């Protein structure tokens, strides 16, 4: 019994010291932001694919005006399983935007998703959101 108590005490002390290290790692110049990663599939129902030119135009018209402070974009290849169980492979554009938490910016993200779905006849745009700590 005493061994278990000592072991629990050591684990607790280790957890406390780890927590203290994490607190010390956060400096006064860090801020809590929201990170949004959006996956824009390129395959359209008519068999066509959203072209580079169409994406660049969408980026210029719909995304950059909403987030002129900056963003990151890259090309990706992914796969997903459709309703019939078939694995579908698809190229995509991935967009990552980090910003101070703000309801207005969240609305802008949803507007971008809606426009892309309508413009390119997409079923969905996958969105991954997470709180992040940012420093410059």
C-alpha cells in the first residue's frame, strides 16, 4: 500500500512540474487564436475538376478580401468513402487561416464555404477548427 502511495505522489509531482513548465513556456506575447483549415474538393458532379485558374479567381474574389491579413494554401490529395462504400480519391485545395477569435470572422468562413459549394456544385467543404496559441 505504501509503495502505491509513494508512486501516486511521484506521479502527481511530475504532473505538477510538467504543468508549471507549460505555464512558463507561454510568454506574454502569445495570444489565443482560432485556426481554421478548409478542404475544398476539386471534383465536380459533371466530371470536370475545378481548375487552377478557377481556384485562383475564387481565392482573389471570395477569400482574400475576407482575410487580407494572410492565409496559407496548398494542394492535397485525399480520399473518402461514399455512401455505397466505394473509396473515392480526389484532389483538393487546402486553406489554412489563423485569426484572433471573432464572430465576424467565423461568419466570413461560413460565407466562403457556402460560395464555394454553390459555385463549384460541391456537396461539402470539410472544416477543421482548433484553438491555438500564436506568437510572432
